[in-house]
């Protein structure tokens, strides 16, 4: 009888790796401090209708693979039935060999449905029926318990009223669920109509009539306070390029006044204005003890036809190739000089920039907090084995790997939590090879302690999350 593809020692090539994973990584629970999961589905303890809803809906990783495999949009985001869309995915899976989707697909089938069969056209019907039967008894809260998720941080706009998060707080759910303050729309002043519509939402939820730049900052500060009250301890930005040093209050106020007067905004004016807004929010983060996350380097919505047809996040984004070093140094330095640089995690999307970001984080450590400035985990196109290893190697060579706060799912799917397992296996395999080659000491307790810290304990201590009661 052949060994199943997803087995106990999957990705673990040495005896040292296997011991590190099974003794020190696998037992640790999960803190997923960055994802795009739905607070409404958590609050309502959502039950998915079928595997397509749970697994394919909104998953632009899979959409890209389906299109590349010649699948019509009808079977991706179109009018085909859920089962037909799933069958199209099953036919595509054998063509994802060496793509991380092949690993993720089979890990997720194994961990949620105890199914260790290759997904393909021949097995599709059986997988569909068996998985759907199990999904009917596997609600969102069950998935969180299955993966022992202690803390989960969603991604939320400042104009969100946070009703779902308040409901979660009163639900008795053992997983602590907190919002993350993501004010990307506050920066997008060049999108005149979209920005005006967003301002209306912000006015409604904050109760502030926004007639000036100071009014905007006041409304955002009220929302920052409201987020803090429901447990938020992180902010986040998705940025094509690293933020610039702040332009100054008067410059930003002038750009905002121009917007209110109906004038269009240039790209340089938007960048200057955004730098000042980010600077102000970063100062609030520092005062509150929050962490600032910067996701840098995505070139988004490159296919205008799909953008017009499906909107953003339709699977037409890529790695950008901008220069970030000088701008990032200036932005972080502007906060450091006034003693208001918050805890910061910088996620890099271009592997060519790993050493730029890996070296940059060392410039602004101040001795106040271990690992205060972090190089974030492999993100988006880099959250696969090679990308994770490249990030781990750059961080190891330029910083302190043992202070790393670890992996996030960065996902819209509740079935994506096995990505933590995937990361832990990659981490232990990398360290196990070093042990076997003599590059690290054969001291299992020493290396194992580092594994446990990276997988769970560093994040708990860095963000200040309380250890939840069992």
C-alpha cells in the first residue's frame, strides 16, 4: 500500500526536522494576526452551503490557475452551478503540480474532511459529496476550534461600524477575534468619486461633518478609539510603494481642500497627502501600543477588462518592481526622530527586495521591544515553500530569526488555516537541514524552543495578547 501524499512527515526531509515539527511546532496553537476573513460569518457562526462556497468563492489564487488552464469565466466567477465550478477546479488541480495550490488543496482536504485522495476529474464527484456532507456539520466556529486558533485579527475599514465584532465579543467564542484598522481608502484621494463616497460613510459612522483635513483626522481618530475599545491592536496598509516621509500638515490640508473644491489630484499630490495621513495614524498607533503593518509591493488590477467586469481582487495583480528603500527609511525615520515609531511589520512582495527590507528593519530597532521592527512572513505570491525559505534566510542573515512573529494566512477562506502547518513544516525542514549539516548545534531543546517561539509565543508576547483560558 502506497504512502498517502499528505502524511505525517510531509515536507520533513531529515530526522531532525521531523523531531522539531512533531515535538515543538505541531502542538502549538495559532495566532492568525492578518487575514481577510468575514466578521459577519464569524459572528453568525456561518454554515457553508457547499464546497464551492467554502473553498472557491473569492479565491483569486484558484481563479488565476483556472484561467491559465483554459477554463471559461463562466465556470470561475460566472453563472455555472456550484458543482460545475468545483468540477472545473478538480480538472485543473492535476495541472497545478509544483504550484503551491497543489499542496494547499490536498492539505485542506486532509485536515478538514479526512480525505487523502488526489483531487482530479475522476475523484471529483466523490470528494464533492463527502466534503459537502461533512461541511453541513462544520460551521465557522468548529473550524476555528479544529485548528486551535487562539487569536484571529480580521481586516476592517475605519468606516465599518464594528457591529459584528461587538457581537463576537458577546458570543462566548473561545477564539479571540479582533479587528484591524486598515485605512487604505483614506489615502486614495485621487479616486475622486470613490473617495467622496467613502467620506460619506466615515461621516455617518463617526458623526463628524468633514469640511477640512483636521475634520478628517478627527473622524479617523474617533474610529481609531472605537477600534481600540473592541480589542484592535493592529493597523495595516496595502501599498504599491513604500510610504514617503510626511509632507507636513499644511501641504496635506491644501491637497484635501483642493479635493473638497472639486479639483483633481495628481499622483504626486496623492502620495504626499497619504504620507501625512499615515504619519498621523502611526503616531496614534505608538501612543496606543498598536502594531503598524505595511504590505508593500503589489501591482494591482492590471487587467482593466477584468477590473471593469469583476472589480478589484479578481486575480489580476502581480509583483511590482518599484524602489522602496529611500522612501521607507525616510518614513520610518520621521517617526523615530520624534520617539513615536510604533511596532512595525513590513511585508515584502518582491523577492529581489528581501535584503532591502531585511536590512532596513535593523536600522530602527531601539532596544525598547525585542524585534520591534519585523520583516513579515512570505506574503501573497511568496507564501509558498521557496518564498518562505527566501524570507527566512534573509531574516536569518540580517536580523534575529528567533524574534520573528511568524506566519499569517492572509486569506479570505476559513479553510486556509493549514497554511500555518505548511509554514511550520517548511521552517522545521530548513532548521533540520542545518542541524544535520552541522550548521546549527544538535541541541533539540535549544532549536525546538525557537520553533515554539516563532510558531506561537513570539506573536502572543509581541502583540500583548492575553493567554485565553482553556
